[in-house]
C-alpha cells in the first residue's frame, strides 16, 4: 500500500511538472508569435545592475527600436546602430565611432534586442511567481496588471547565467521584464516602461550618417 501511494505521488508530481512546463512553453509561444507579427517595435526601458556583495547598484534608462534585422538603441549616452550588416557604436564622450561586421547577437549579455527572442532556444522553462502591478498612469485605479514570470534555466552547464525570470504581461502577451541572475550573483534587470509597435519610421532611421561625425575618430575593426 505504501509503495502504491509513493508511485501515485511520483506520477502526480511528474504530471504537474510536465503540465507546468507545457503552460510555460505555450505562454512563451504566444509572446513569440506576437513579436514576430509586428512590423517594428519601439521600447523605452530601465536597466538595473545589482550585486550586493560587490556593493553595486546602478540604474540607467534607454530606448530601443527594431525593424526586421535592423535596430538602434541608446544607452548611457552611447548609440548603437545595426543596419543589417554593419554595427556602428557612437560614443560622443570619446568622439569615436567603432565600426565592425561582428554579430552583436553573439554577446552573452541579454540586450534589449535579444530580450525579444532569446527565450526561444537553449533553456528549460517552468512557470514561476505572479505579480500584480498598479496602473502607472493612474495610481488610484483599481486595475492591476498581471505579470506572469517564467523561469528559464540554461541547458548549457558552462553558461555564466544561473537563471532568468521573464516577466510577461498576460493581457497583451508582451514582455514586461527580464531579470537575469548570474552565477556570480549579479542581477541584471531590464524593465520595459513603454512598448509601441507598427510605428512610422523614417527610411534613413537605421542609416549611419558619417556627415554628422566628421570630427570623430573612425575605429574600423574589419
């Protein structure tokens, strides 16, 4: 009898974990389908880097625009433009433009661009916590936004990432937040403040205009 109860409990736990994984994958698929259905996206985001042991707690804000394989984002005064083949990193403080043909997606850090699709491969996924957020535009409103977090654990045991919590706005099936915890306990958080899609973008928006940077040093890597 005891063995029978144990077997039933094991089957129940396995079924629950399997169902939880299925629900998490279904939710991620909905998010992915949404993003791939947009012609373009515009994001204002907050970036936070925290490590209590090293006494690091930094906050910054930035913006990001993506259309097909082209994107542009601004962060701490630096602008990066990827026109589909070349990456331009513009630093006004150094009066320098770095130009390369490198693939910016090979970076290990979750960037605003990668946060839109990084979860599609390379992770085991399960449902995690749920949070309810007040309406930003009206603090007196009773409406609260439901954020469902999905936990992603890298399949690669050599990854520097311990796990990632991907927060999803369940009303619109859109990404709200990405919280990455490294094996060194550094926590990197990207929170979306504004999310717009299918906006009108000028045809030269992703074009690097060298006329604006005549006095800059051009650091051509390849």
